[in-house]
C-alpha cells in the first residue's frame, strides 16, 4: 500500500504539464481578481479583498488540482483496465483512495503556497506567523475532502460524462461556496445553501484565521463529515466496480 | 444431441483432491444475452487447463466470474473453498487479463515492484523480472512498450508472488513466435512447481501442446471436457485422402458409408468420416484403386470446429427454443 502511495506521488510529480498549470493558475487568478482592489473591508466582513481572496483562491486552486485531476485520471484508468488489474491484487479499497488522495495533495500544496507568497509579495498581505502556518495547513488538509470527491466522481461517471459532471460539481461548489465572490454580497438564499457546503466550510477555516480567530468547530465538523462520506463512497465504489467501463 | 448431453467431466488427475476452482450451476446474463448458462466446472491442483470456445462462447465472462470481477446471477463460484475475492486477497491467485491495462507514467520496474509489494508472498524483484523476460526493459516507461512487451509485463504482474492458481486470458496475443515459445516455457515451469494454470486461447495448437486438459465452451456451457486426444476422438471424424485416376464419380463417393464431408480438387479426394475403416473398405468395394491413401486423425482445430458446428446444428435447448 505504501508502494502504491509512493508511486502515485512520483507519477504526479512526473506529469509536468498538469503540475505546471495547476500551480500557476491559482496565483494568476488571484492577481486578476484582487490585483486592483483597495484595502477597504468587504461589506459585512472584517477582511479586505486581498485577504479574502488569498484564502479563497488558494482553496479554489487546490480544489481544481485535486478534484478535476483525480476524476478524469481515474475514469481513464478504469477505461484502460488498470483498475481491473489492480482489483486482482490484495489492495484494499481504502489503499487505492489513499494513494489517489496523496497524489492530489502533492499537486495542491505548491499551488496553495504560491498564492500565499504572491499575496504577501504583491498585495502586501501581512499576518502573524501562526496565521500563515494555520492557513496553509488548513487549506492543504481541507483539499483532501475534494480529492476524495474526485475519486468518487471518477468511479461514478464513465468516459465522456466525467468532464461535464466534474465541471458542474466544481463550478457549482466554487460559486455557491463563495470562492469567487464573498458570500456576504450574494443573495440570502445562496448564503443559506452555502452554509452547509464543503467549499464554504473550507474557506471559512482560512478566513477565521485571517480574522485572528480559531477555525470554527462547525466548519471542521462539516469538512470531516464530507471527507468520511466521499472517501467511504469512493472506497466502496472501487470495490463494487463490476463494470468494465 | 444437446449441449448438455455431450458433457463429460473427466478431470485428468487429482479427482480425489479438493478442487481449486468450483463452479456450481453458475449463470450470468447481460440483458437478453446469456453469457454463462448453468455452468458446472471443477479444476484440480496441478492441472494445466485450456479454455476454448468460439467468440462469444462465454470464455471472458467465465474468467471474470472466476476472478470475482463480476458477480453471478445464480449459482456459486468458489476458489480454494472460499470466495474469489478472499482467495485473491490471500494472494492465491495471479491473473493476466486481456482487458487488464497497465498503470501509465511509471517504469516497468516500478510497476512490477508495486505488484510484488501488494502480494502477501511476493518474490524478489530480480527473479520476477528474469522469469518474465523483462530485465532488459526494466527502466522503460510502461506507456512506451510494444504489444508483446506489454504482455510480458502483465505476466510478471500475474506471477509476482507465490500463488496456487494462474489465470491467463489470451496470454500470447501480440507476441511473435519466439516470444510465444519463451512464454510457454516459463508457464510450464509454473505448472511443474505444482500450480494450477488456466488459460483461454484462440491458438488451438497451444491448447494441444501445453494443456493436459481442454475444456470447450459453447453458448456458455461446457461442450466437451477432456485431454486434447479425447477431444479429438470425441469429434469422431478422421480424414481420408487419396488420388484417383480417370473420371471421378462424385455420386458414388458421396454414397460411401460413414462419410460426413467430401471434397474433390483435381484428382485429389478428401473425405471426413466417422468410421474410416468402413469408408475405406467400401471404397475398394467400388472397384476403385486409390493412390497415396492417407488416413489421419483430425487436428484439435478441426475437432473443435466439428464439435461446435455439430452443436449449432443440433436442436437448441428447451429454454433457447422458448425465446
């Protein structure tokens, strides 16, 4: 099982094109959105645009790398029959899911760090050392939830259906979770939905830290719940996958 | 003649031992298509078994059921007295699937090491690579292999640890003649170490040369089961070939006893007969003088064709007639 995890990480690092775009695109998007913003607080929040979008773009970038990367790659591996071959080994379902999540986390970590570096260097974001550390760790660990979701989607959908489905989930979660614009400026019904979405809980970890608070227990509980559901579902689907795809 | 009536379960050896693989009344349908129909099958330790059948006979479905990659609609499949999944988790089964892809973006060596580490009783890496004949391509990327090299890597994955049963689906597809010989050499050594080997193949000469038991599947059922010699004998027919001088009276030849087919080309006559002695005797009785008379048994390939076409010509089983 550790061999598989190591091998999946090596593969992720070898895939230079995917690595490059996954790492470059979140900081680029950050500069595009928050680049011209002033330092006035966002209505209804204590944070300004530069701070808010540092967390949401780091989250968005991590989510891109792990969710889209995983779902498409897994669907392809099922089509090619590699997963069939793997099912003829003693590998438990959780081993497969763990390896895929580890590979995704390898890609998401540098993209998270780069957004934070750009925010500090270009937009002059200044925080306490513990805040930098907590935001990086929280955003990275939180990305595991979406990595597991990516594995599950890779198992639910086949072939041509994978991309539209993962895109729909990805954009839906990003928008409704307030990754593209602060939730406080969105209608109330969106805010009501958002409260229970993994994406909102995900960014809320970072924004709480930015505001000088500890991450809220409710957000952590929501993320842990989604992680269990997605990872458990993915492991179950791996074992139950009796279609050739 | 119905398909079930022709079934003879005569395991070549070890009938007194516990079966390695056991299918009991197993059925599997895909929509309206019955891929496997009430299949009964047992494999015993140390046997090398070839699974033959025309396309769509249910070979791949049978192997999928055996390996637990699909579940049966009814009946039971047991491996070593347990479920296929448990047997695989215990590392008792190695398999090489036609549809089994390889992980991309890794080196051959890395992939084989993975298979070895996932196996509860994995062999040393060098040994696996040498047995499969892939030592020279150890550092090649998996995506850059030829068809024959891919097959050898699959073989390495199937034999990465100490198992008791090896299942191979069309293992030599894409290999050239010498690679094929090397492959079967390695396979024979596996069998000599006491493993049970089950392989599906399109190459009937492979079944003839390598298997000590041949199972012919047709329409998801066992049509024949025995040694290659027994299968050939079961097909019944023998070939009679000779040359004749002067005009050939096809009518008279066609009336020969026990004749099942007649082919005349130039002066050469080829006959298939299910009683060659009677046919040849009657031939002389016609007052003919055949030159270069040859009487020979059918090859496994002809026997196979004779068996399956005879089954196709026979009235369908009740349930098939009902559809």
